[in-house]
C-alpha cells in the first residue's frame, strides 16, 4: 500500500485510521452478521449508528437543542433549491451574497425557481479574490433570510467573521469548512454542507436547521426536499444513505478522539500557516487571495505562467502530490488541506514547491 | 466472521464476494494510492469507474442506445416528484396504477405538486393482494405517461406482464426487481430504481430514460431533479454518490461473471420456487398473494395468528434468519430473496418454517 497525498477539493482525503476501521468491519459489523451496507435502516443496529452519528456531531459542534440535524441526499446543489423552497415563504423574498461559484449557483437556483432574490454584495468584479463585506444595513429588512457560502472552495476564500444579520436568519453553505474548527451554530438559522470534503465520502448532505424555521415550506414542493418532513422522520422518511452516514460517524469519532474541534482547528491552522508562510516568503508563487479572506481549507496559488502551472501539477502528481490543479474555471493551483490531510502532506508540498521553483526558473 | 441470512426488504444482502473485494481495496484502490471514497469525481480513475458501471449495466440490461442511464441521489421517493416535474408538461396530465404503498406514494406526490393525475386502477380494496389488470383503453388518451410500480416490495406482488400503453410512455418504479431478470427496456419510457435492494448500498438511484422524454421539464423546478441536466452532465452536474456507484459496478460485474440476467433469473426462480412450493404444499402458513401476481423477490406469508407471527420472526432471528418480520403496515412475514440471497438461505428458511410449524401447533 503506497498512499499518496491527495489535495483534491472534494471528494477528498479521509483519515487513514477511519478507512482502515471501515475496511476491517466492511464484511461483518460487530455481532450483526452483516455489513453496515446490508442493514435495514429500521434495524436496531443501524438505528444505533445514525443516533451515534447525530450525537457525536452535536457534541463536536455544540449544536443547541433547538436545532435539528438532518442527514440528507443530493449534495449542496439540492439545498440551493431546498433553501428557498423551505424558507422564502416567511416573507416572500431573500438576499444573497455571491462570493464565488457555489454561492452564485445558489443565487441562480432561487432565481430559476421564480423567487424575488437580490444579490446584496459580490466580489465577482475582482475574480472573487476576497469575501465582500456584509453588514446588516445592506440586507433588505423584510428578507426571509440571507444566504452566504462561508468558505469558497474554488477561490480559496473564507469569511473572516460571521455576518451579523439581527433577526434575519443567516443561511450558510459550509460544505468546505464544516467541522474544521469550532463555530457558533446559534449565529445561523440554517447550516448545510455536502459531506465529501471534511466529513465522509460523497452522497450525504448535512442540514442543521433551527426549529422555528421548519414551518415555511412551500406546499407544492417535492416532499423529499422538505426539511420538516425529514426532521419529523429522523432523516428516515425514506431510506437514508446509510453507509455514508456510518462513514461520517467514524470521522466524527476520529475528531472526538483527537480532542474535538479546537484541536482540529489548531492542526488545520498549523498546516495552513506552513503553506501561507512559505507563499508570503518568496515571489515565485503568488497567492491571489487577499490575506484577510484566506481559507484555511483551500489554498490557491499561481506561478503567473499557465504552462508552468500545468507542469507543476503534472510533476507534483508524479511525486505523489495529487490533484493540485486549480479548478477548471480559474486555473493555477489549489491545495485543499482538509482535516484528513496530515501535516506531513503539507510539508511535502512545500518541499516540492521549493524544488520546482529552483528547477524551473522564470525568464 | 459469522454471516447471517438477511431477508431484509432493503437495504439488503450484497454478494459476499463483492463485499470482500470492496473491503480488500477500500484503503487503496489499484495503483491510485487512495480509496475510491477519496477520489475526485473528475479524476481519470473515477471516470473509469462510473463509465464501467454504466457500460456493464447497459450490457446486463441490453439498454438501447436511445436511452440515457443516470446515477442520481434521493431514492425512488425523490423520483416520485421528479417524474411529473420532468414529464407531465408533455400533455398536462398523467395516469397512475396504485398497486401498493410506493405506487400510492408516487400518486400522492404528483397530487401534492398540484397536477391532474388519475388513478386508473387499484387493488387497495383487496389489501393489494394482486396487481390490478391494466389495459390500454383504461389510460386517458392524452395522458403524459402511465406510472406503475412493477414489483411491490411490501405486499410481495409483481406485474406478470409489461402493460401495453401504445404511444403513451410507461414509467415504472423497478426498485425491488431491477436486474433480477431480463426485461425489455424498450417497452418503457422511464425506469427508475433505488439501489438498496438489488444493486448497491442505499444512496444511489438509477434512472433509465428514453431520450425523447428529456424535453418536458418544468422551468421552475430544482435543477438537481432535472433528468436532462443530469444526462447532459453524465450524472456529474454535481458530485455523484461516487462510492455507491462503485459498489453498483462491483455488483454488475458479479452478475456478468455469473452469466448475466438470464442466469440470475434462473437462480432467482429456483429460490422463489423452493419457498412458494413449500407454501403451496401445506396449510400452516398462508401466502396471501394471488398466484399470478406473486413476486420473485419478496415472498409474504402469515400463520393467521399475530402472536405466532411475532414468535416466528423472533425465533428465526435467533436462528440467523434475519428481518423476516413483515412491513409494519401489513404484519405477518416477508422474505426478501433478492439476487444476493443464496439458495442455501432459502433452504434454511424452509427448514426453519417446517420446524416451527411442528413445534408450534395451532389450537
């Protein structure tokens, strides 16, 4: 077994110990005589797994009791529709900040559904190299919610603060930074996140929703997108993505054993600092993101020469540093250094960057 | 390792060799240096997996070239909404046969969305103990489609024929009989199926749709439910449930190696015959389903005494025959004997039934 360092933006690395545990009990789970993949979702064995997953996540994130935790399907992209379908009836309109590709998609999806939505701030003109400032007075006072994407995977930016929205529920896509550090859940009305970056394999979507926001669903909407229906059925209105939830449970357990989200944050800060400090110490590579908007999870950089960028990603891959090519819409390089990326992986990357710069002088 | 015989209606048994293969390559897949769970869905390694999955399924089912194969999320329950949202605009109305709980849910979902839908036949009055006769003259001539559930998991019934619908597209939920036997795909407009009975762990939904039916989607519908969008993006409009699709690929491969769907059908017929022949040979247990409507996948039976039924399921479980309790809405017993249930499992069940009948005489 020759494991690589996988800098993919998602699906992405999972902790080796989690993978090894999953492999060891894949064919037969405990005393059940079957794989978790084969368990009825209504069986006591599986009900214990999903209950543990929720309990561990609640503990990790310190989720207040008046929030429901839902394990759904369809990815953040499905929530782009579910958010307005479940919430906009509160007042009939909603506001969005467009700070990158996914927040733009969320905004467009609400428009596609025919809703009165307004983009109150965007950094599009500056190629999303920062997160726009958001203050309460920018939000329409009768907005049903403000939608943001808290960490922008493609551009490598993140809100340096949680926007203050007063009584207006803040709805946030946390796909690429969920459980990477402690966060005050009570500041949000709704948090959602695809699993495939920091939590589990692809195929599960986490939704954390404040209970008082469950009563605004459209009547004529797909039942499967109704948060209230899912909450009332403990995420089991139909068969949930059982195995992916089990994998998430193993990941939550791994973080709890490490010491929780404060320890995770320290580990992530240390990794990000190693890479950003190197980027700031030289001028061969440039980090396009403004410092105060830097993501701790996705680090973007360029050489300034598209051919060199291409060579970098290709040679890095041969050296066992995989998926460093930037998103097809922006080019350059991107190192996604989620929870499961070991410090040694970032050390190896920085060493490779130094070597590459030395061997490939610019004209 | 002490594997049980798991008669669960879904999630359900997977072939042992598939589970063992998955376990063996869970941590590191081939030369990739990573788990399939960690692969970018845009990576060549993963693109080969999803392409293989589709190619194998096309070969297995002999899917004509003018049909698209989609690997989606959300289960059949999401398709209950997606079907009218994608198709009803063709004429503005649609017809349904209600032959059990899930076809009833599909019908209600279309009603909930505000559509003109008509139930043209049901066996509800007879507790769904048979599949109602469906002939072309019963369908409204201007129906956008006729929706059926081909195998009714809960009641243990199945259409003994594919209804003739002429030019009206036939839309069928095949969740609990997909790839259990050859079927003429060209007789259907749309086939859909949750994976967790005969194909893979829960978390993937197969949709097979005739290309000319991709052009009727509502404008104001969630993008993630649009078949056309998914078809145009090769099921990768967003991150698909990568690992579940990989598991489906392993299952397709397993069936191809066995000899394909004709061999699978023979194996399934032999298992079902063993159980039904025993049921027909005695009068301790009764099989409530009319003979011509019997499912090859889900076999229901009762003792006629609710306490005895309960004791049966409980003692069977202790004997390693799991999940034989009937669905909570109907009681009695149900043995789901999908592809992965070995013949020996059904033999063990029949032996247990005989022993139980002997040891528990009725008054």
